C-alpha cells in the first residue's frame, strides 16, 4: 500500500477527489474513500465513485502503462482493504477492473496492428 506523507498537499487534493497522478495516488484515493465512506454509501454509489476515480486516472487517451497501473492498483487495493478493514468492497474493485477487459483488448489489438505482434 503506497503512503503519501501527511505533510504532502496531495493527500488533501485526493480527498477532495482531484485526479490521481500515479498508481500510488489512485490506491490512496480509493482506500481513503472506502475507509471513510463504506458505511455511508450503498454499493451502487461506492461503485460510481470508484469508477470515477479510475476514469479520471486513465484520462481521455489511456496507454498501456495507465491500464497496467490501474489494474495493479485495484488488485492491491482490494487485498489491502480486505486485510486491514475486513470489508467486502473487494468484489467491486475486481468487477471494475474486469469491466475494462474489452477496452484493454481493443487497445492491445490496435497496438498489434500498429507495431506488430510478439514473435
């Protein structure tokens, strides 16, 4: 689990739902949201918020690194939420990640066309 120093302005920015710059910030943002909002929001609202964090992180033109960072972040965050908070929100994180499978496959196919496949 990445940690952002308490004296870093990015903590407050992420809490205010500003866009995460890297996977560590996305992990922090999701974990913080779940830790402080799980008992307040229903499953649908939680999914909407987390999806928003992910979409903002990916941006309008995601690349391989962004997709890879996002999927790794969701898996690690799922495990850390389960370990530390013992919450069942993990299934939401895995579902969000799985929902990107088609988009990532299209991106991969495009790059195969552009650059050639692995030999």
